[in-house]
C-alpha cells in the first residue's frame, strides 16, 4: 500500500515521531493509523529500555503556578544540546503543568497523570526518549501550596538551570519573586538558623577554619598578619553567657586601649554586632533569613522581610547539576 505524505504528517503530529519513523510505522501496518501509533509506542518503549542505564545529567527545571498550588520539576537529558531542544523544553513545561494541576503524591502517581493530549506522563517521557534520541527522565518534583492570603514567588535563572518557588505571607507578588531571585543566587538550605543541625554547624565551622588555615599560609608568604579562627558558626551557639563574655572582653580591650569609659556605650554595640556577624558565618551561608539581601546588602533577608511586614513560609530550590557532583556535595541538614 502506498503511504501518502498526508498520512505521515498526521502520524507525526499525533506522536511526535520523526519522518522516517512515522513512514516506517505506516508501512509496517499497511497504513492503519491506530496500529501505527501502537507500533511507535512499542518502539518507543524498546528504545527507552535500551537507554535505561545511560546517565541523564543535563536538563532543565520547570516552574508552574496553578491557583494555590505550584510545582517545580527537574527533567534530565544526556546532553546540554538536547536540553535546549524545543521538544525537550515543551516537555518540561507540560510535565510541570500536569503535576501542578494533578498534585501527585509521588513519582508513580505523577507517571499516571494524563497530559493535555491524553497520554500518561510516563508515556510522554517514553515517547520523548524515542523521538529525541536520548534518555529523558523526570528526576524529581515538589509541590508548594499556599492560602488565599499568601503569595507565590516563581523564578527561573540561567535558562532554567535553577528554579525557585517561594511562599510568602503578608507580601505582594513582587516581593515574593524578588526573594525567589535571592534564593536562586545564594542557594540557602533552610529558612532559619534554628533549622540547622548542631553537627552540621560543627562540620561547616571546621571547613571554614580549614579555609582560614589555607589563607593564612598565603598571608604568611607576604608577611601579613594571620586571620583568627572562627569560634562559633551560628546564632544557635551564641548563648547569653557567650554574649556576656564577649561584652566583657570588649570592655577589657577598650580599657587596655585607653578609651575613656564614658564613650564605651557608643562603641560596644558596634563591636558586639561585629562579634555576632563574625560568629554566624554558617547561618549566613545556609539560612536565608541570616543572609545579606542581594538587592540591598545593608540588611539581611530577615530585616528586609520585617520592613515589608512579610514572612517567608517555605521555599523550594532546584538546580540542575552533574550526578557525580550531587553525590560529592550532598549535605543532610
């Protein structure tokens, strides 16, 4: 049976298959459109199975807001070239929208959701693998939910390499998005220092002091004064006793320098703030409220939100990274 260009075009539109694959499918089933779709489905499953062990480490994040639900996804491909492919980009958007609207509880439920063209999400990824020619996987997804009086901030950076969703209370949409931009740039892990594990703080403080040791080796070569080690890393460690001792040490220092006692009250607050800043470096790296706000570094994010009368309820940040790098740098907080 002769296969027409019109049949090939229809099959391509319905399946996303390439010209040669569509034509071959129609030839195999004597032009029966439904059987050709089934043929391509089976072929796609076979191709996906062959690629199952290959590493998909490139890709994009997706962000989509549907009313009071927002979804964030990471979809991986094998190469950066494919991750910029229009079909791949559209798949990421479709998958994220489908998940936001379907609110699945896990990956299995996500795979059973129906896309706009009636396919399951799992089948959409199988078809993408067959059509694009690389392993395409939904690596992870998360849902953020809000109340009517809260705002989402949705932001993607660097063409979708980083995606962020924030949920703010008492803020407008612009503030929520600006905070999402900050989180994209600064990569915090938690909202407040209170959420940091004590062992994690100790480990990070040790790493920071190791870096100081390395810097001091370089400073010694040019006869510069060595930098002091950090004693504390988080506000969680700055107890009343620690702060009281720091204040007494400052007074002793001022006395030794011969500063008149009548001006100490003007000097001590600034030195105490410097002590706190120097000894909360773990907080500043990993807790968003303690970080200097990137759009106004004269204040922390916590101070910025307080000025706005706003509260950060939650956030999710995804960044596409090589799997090997994820394994090496993954930290449990």
